[in-house]
């Protein structure tokens, strides 16, 4: 909902630290917030906890791309790879 028409985003990095185990059947809550925006690069802070303690924390980075340009670049790569 925050992208313009013709835009999408691709994941570029995932860093996640496993802090504690969660028992099967326990409810887990994940919290994600925008940590930083630099041009088309967006970084999110991620944290998770069960009803007892924190279980994970980390960062996820994404990059906003133009869908048509990305499709053209991937089509050219498919040709080079002999897949088209």
C-alpha cells in the first residue's frame, strides 16, 4: 500500500538471531518496524517473543524496484542463461 503503481520490493538481506526456544503450541508475537529509509532502501527491525521471553531479533532489508525494469533485466538474464 506504500508503493507507487509499477513498483514492488525485493528482499536484499535477512539477519535474525535466535535467542530462545518456543514450545510447540505457544503463541508467538512478531513486531516489525521501519528502522531506516535511504532512498529506495528500507530496513526493518524485527523482534519476536512468546508469552515467557524474547525469542528472536534482527533486521530485514528491502529495495524498492520498478517492476518493468526488473522484468526486462530478468528476461535478458534468461536469454543469456539459455532459458528463453
